[in-house]
C-alpha cells in the first residue's frame, strides 16, 4: 500500500514539474515539446520569387530549435488557403501566417482564428478587411513604391518628350501585389502626357502566361510597342521569349522593366534582354520567425514590417549578380 502511495506521489510530482516548466499555458499539453508552432499557408509556386520565399521560410524554421513549421501549398486557390488555415486552427498552432492570394474574402476564417485566440501574420501580400484586429502585422514590400520606381526608370531612360507606348503584364487579379504595382506605375507616369498604356492584361505572375499574353499583345500592336512593364520577372522572362520569336530584340526594340530581382532577371540584364528589375525581397523567413516569437512572448508588433529594397539596371545589376542569393 505504501509503495503504491509513493509511486502515485512520484507521478503527481512529475506531472507538476512538467506543467511548471511549460512556457505556453494549456496549449502545450497537446504538443510533444515546447516549440512555437507556426502554420504557414503558402499560395503556390508560381514564380522564382515565391520558390525563394518558401525556401527562406522552411530553412529558417528548420534551423531554429525553438520553432516547428506546418507548411501548406494552396496551388493558387483561395479555398485551399482557407482550408489550410482552418486545419491550423484545429491543430491549435501558436501562430498562423499566410500569403493571401487575393485581398478580399478573409473575414470569416480570420474571425475563426481570432475566436480561437491564434494570432495571424500576413506575409508578402496584404488583405482588405474592415476589422483590422483580424491580423497582427504585414511583413513585406511597398508595392505602390515598386510601381513608381519602375515608372521612374522609364522616365529617366526616355526623357519626357518621346511618345512611349507601354504594354503591361499584370499579376494575379485581385492580389495586392498586382493592384498596387499597377496603381504605383500609373501614378508614376501620370504627369507624362506622352506615356500611354496601350494594353494591359493579367498573366497571373507565371512565365508561361507571360509568353502567351505577350504573343497576343504583339499580334494586336506589333511594332507600336515601346515598353513592356511586367508586375514580376517571371512574366517578363516569358515575354522575352515571345518577343524573340516575333523577330524583335528584347531590351532594344522593346524596353523591359519588371519587378522582383530574381537571379534569372539578372542573367537577362547581363544578356541585354531585360533593362531593369525593381527588387522585392522574398527572404522573409527570419522576420516571420522573429515576429512569431514576439507574439508568443506577448509583444505588440508594428502593423507593417517593411522590407529594404533597391532598383537594378545596367552595370549596377551586373556587379550585383554574384552576390544574389535567389
Ligand atoms: O512579386 C511574384 C509572386 O506577392 C510579392 O508574388 C509577391 C509576388 C511576387 O508570385 O513574383
């Protein structure tokens, strides 16, 4: 009897000791250890930029002993992202992060996360919600500024007097990265009467669509096109192929500016086929993990954790090539 009592006492003490050293209240009891669990709902793998972002997030989490990542790929579909977020809520993760494929339609699922007491971080794209408390912070770039920088490059290149006919390849319809890059670019050329966007269509941020839509632009506008403005490098790279196949020289007959700054864009600048890439930093893993840790520690985050970025063209792009990480 005494032995049973001693055993029981030992069990109770062990349980108390475990509960005492647990960093996170009741949630910790559902997990094997004391790691911070981040559920990340990625959009997909539509561009070189996104692949670089995914690697940055996966690598940062894998190399941090205090963090566990649950990763989901939505294959470009909002409904899949919503499903993934619901799964994360059911699994009681500590922090939910996601790159919203489009800006609208998140209220219901984010209210569910809020009701479950799980903080949400937006990674690289923004959303439109009335209740701002549905997310804690946005980590990413100023897309309006990127669009303005693309326009500024063109104005510096052509000057004010020339007539400049522009075709535009937009990103995914409804994505903040597309809406704001369009807006910023339009604001950038607003005061230049001779600059006109003669065609503008989505190519969904992919190389294959970029080629396809550029073929259509060339068919309808042909030699009238002076400039291609693409919301990301991948679409510009696809379009470059279309321009070559059409018999024009990309980078000369048609001046091309795009956004992201992936390594392939630097190769194209080196080859003289792309004129400028406006950098958008995809290496957001370290900032995401830091933000998740801060939230678990009860800290309040800035509403917008901005990325530092640059604009690359000419010799500056060639010099920077070797140290590009993605
Ligand atoms: O520019 C593009 C991608 O949301 C900032 O999405 C991101 C954009 C990036 O697929 O290449």
